[in-house]
């Protein structure tokens, strides 16, 4: 379950997120922020890296057929 959180960021924090997105590390500021939160939690010992990987492995994933993937990619190419 995803929950929305509104953050007030200082200029340096916004610029850091924007840099991570522009450099291609993350697709969005939100993804970059989520990764930073998990990294910090692991660094200070609140979360265990192995537990996070186990949770990610058991998470539901979207089932995509090769035909649907090709269709999705084609629609993205049409947008650009």
C-alpha cells in the first residue's frame, strides 16, 4: 500500500533529487527520495538489507506478456 507524503524541500535537496533524475539514476524525484529513505534506514541500522531484498523478491509483480510489452513500448515511442 502506497501512501502519499508531501515534503518541503530546501533548494539543495531539490537540486540533489533533480540531479539524480537527470543523471538517469531514478525515473522521478519520488523514486529517488524513496531510495534515499531506505538507504538511510539501512545505514543507521533501522532496516536490514537482507530483509528488504526478501520483501522485494516476494512482492507482487505485474505480469506482462511479450505482446503487451511490445504494445506498451510502441505507445511510449508514439508519445515522444
